[in-house]
């Protein structure tokens, strides 16, 4: 009996000694690599936006998108991961108003009229507040019965002239957005 136990124990030791070396395990870095995610993956009005298209039209780089929907209104907010402002917000709401009603009831007093954008459009710069810089805004009545707006909020200390220039870039961006895709 002792001989059998001795043979079994010897066989186990020999077999374990013959095994290949254990494979090396890769040690993960401190942080996993960043994965670029499309703005559209956030849903809502973000489905109408693309980070590359925004950068092409505005010169700004955004990499975070968040969407919400409430009733007939779809909203998307874009920011850079490293900063709260600037912030780009797109809101789209289903509506039954016509161009005349848009001009009378929606377009703010003093806003500049924008041509070749939907059935009616405006552009304006909202003055700075105690907590933030001026805001560029473009609003339009899209051809398919949707009211849309783009707002570019800036950090404190941003010059009004810079924001007015951004307003022109927002008009160019608004012209390539297809609100029918919601």
C-alpha cells in the first residue's frame, strides 16, 4: 500500500513539473484607453449632430453629448470633457405654427433675420450674465414643422465680438442639420 501511495505521489510531482510555464498576464495601464463615441449615440436631438461636422463649422472640439426628451421636445447638450463652457445646445420641438407666427411670436425683438434657413430664422447674441459670458443663438422654423434652436454658451470673460462671430458659424451649422431625422 505504501508503494502505491509513493508511486502516485511521484507521478503527480513529475506531471506538474513537466507542464509548460504559465502564460504571462498583461497588466492593465492605470487608465483604459479613451474610446471616441459619436454624439448620435446619446439619442434625442444628438442624433442630428456629429462632432466632426461641428468642429468643421465652428472650429470647436466637443467630446461629450447628453440628450433628453420631454413631450415633443428633443434636446442635446455638447461639451468638452475638460470644461463646462463653451456649451452647444440643440433643441427641436414639433410645432404647427406658420412662418408669420414664427416671426411675430418666436423671433426675439432685435434679432437679425437669417435667410435660406427653413421657413424663417433669426440670429442674436444674448448679453453676458454674472456667471457666464454672452450666448450666440440661432432659431428657425424648419420646413417639416419643427421649431429648432442652437445656443452657444461661453465662459465668463468671452468677448461679445467673438460670440457674434460664433453666431455666424452656428447659422452655417444649422443649415446642414436635417431635423427630419428625429
